[in-house]
C-alpha cells in the first residue's frame, strides 16, 4: 500500500516535473524565436508562450524607442502593453516637436487636402536657395537634407528634417526668398500647398505663431549646438551632431537608432566643424567603443545614452580621451 502510494506519488512528481520541463522548453523555444535579441524575458507557463513571444517583440521595440535616450531621464519601467512586469532600465527619448505634433488630426488632414501629393526620389531638390517662395511642402514620408551654399559654392548641411514637417514655411510666412535648399535624402512623399492657401490656412487656425515658434526653436537649437561645438573635443562635437540628428529624424531599427543621412558620411564633418579625415577617424573611434555603426549613407546609434554623455563632454569607457 505504502509502496503503491509512494510510486503513485513519485510518478505524479515526475510527471509534474516533466510537464514543467516541457513547458519550460516550449516557452524558451518560442521566446527564443521571438526574442533572440530581446534578452531574457523570464519563464512563463506554456499557455502564455505565444503571448511571451509577442511581448518579446514588443519589448524590443519598447526598449529601442525608450532606449533612445536624449533627455537622459532614466526610470524603471514595465511593459504596459502585455503587463508582464518586465523591469529594466529605460530611458525616454525626446524627439523634436514638429508641426504634425502641434495640430489635431483634423487640421493636419485639412492641410493635406489643400495640396497635391508628390513623390520625390533621393537627390531630388525640393526647394532652391534664393528662389521665390511660392509654396510649402508638407512632408509625409522620408527625410530631407537642408543646406546652404556660400558665395564660393561650398555647401553647408544645416540639418535633416523628417515626416510631419512643413518645408518652405520661412519664405512663405516671412514673404522672403528661400533661405536654403532642401533635397530628398531618402524616398519622400509630400503635399505641395500654394503660398496663398498655406497663409490662409495658418491664419484660419491661428497657426502662424506656432509655425514661426517651431522655426525659432530650431534655429536656437542650432545656435546652441554651434556654440557648444567651439568648446568641445572632436569626438564630443561629432557625437553632439549625431545626437541632434537622431532627435530630428532618428528611427528605431534592430541595432539601435538609425539616422539616414542621404549624404556621404564625410558631410558630417562639415556639420561638426572638422576635417573629413578627422571625422572619419572619430567615427571609427566611436564605432570601436560600441556607440555607433556607420553605414554608407547612414549611421546607426547603438548606444544613445553613452553617445549623449560623450556629446556632453563626459569620458566614456572604451573611448580614448
Ligand atoms: N536651420 C534650418 N533648420 C531647419 N530647416 C531650415 C533651416 N533653414 C532653412 N530651413 C528650411 O529650408 C527652407 C528653405 O526655404 P524657406 O526659407 O522658405 O524655408 C526653409 C525651411 O523650411
């Protein structure tokens, strides 16, 4: 009787252990499939395995978007979408406010309806410096490069701008010629709205001040960056430029925050006020320290919190001072 009970008890225990092991293996296999790069997400019951895999995918995105630290406000967070209570260090990214963020869906859609949609190939020039400002382009997809040419024909890239921006607004609202040229860095789509229609739209919705305020904020940020550049070491200068571009047009990718430059990497040198050879050397140093992954026409920021620290002039492990 005792033996029978003991056997029954043992086989119960074994089958429980087997089931637990099975669950574990299935869960790990599923989560591993879904989260090869997401890191451990804990062991869950088999019934939850699919949800765990979905969650791992979401986590990766959550982590990447939150991991894109610009504001360096670190906090402990958990995944709200699946309530799996996965805790970790998360950092919130403060992306630049643009026109799209400043208006309701209704107003944005009304603006799009005022124009006609156009597609632009990489390299296409949307606005020419010095030309009459007869329209604005409401950018809905892609990234553009803004640059100015000086009297000697040298061009200075000022910034990159992304979807949700109104391009050519300075000339139209201030009734001036184009202050800069704008070209598509990637494939772009936008709605061209005539100057008169945009002015009426901005007045109707009391948006003239908002558009000008966004422009002033942008110019102030550029001035702030330029002022900082003068005092910083080369690696901090380049890091500051990359961090600023990430705030403008960075998008989450599997490796980190991808910044599509739409120009050879050497052009970053001009933005960071240094020679091309020095810029390439610094990029290699940042790459060796695991902070960035340079591509042909893009740079992926692998560790934005550290790059932000470098931009602020702090010393970072792995980067030679
Ligand atoms: N410093 C800048 N930062 C961002 N965008 C700019 C900057 N300078 C010019 N632009 C944009 O480039 C456009 C060129 O034509 P506009 O001057 O009409 O309007 C300008 C802005 O939309």
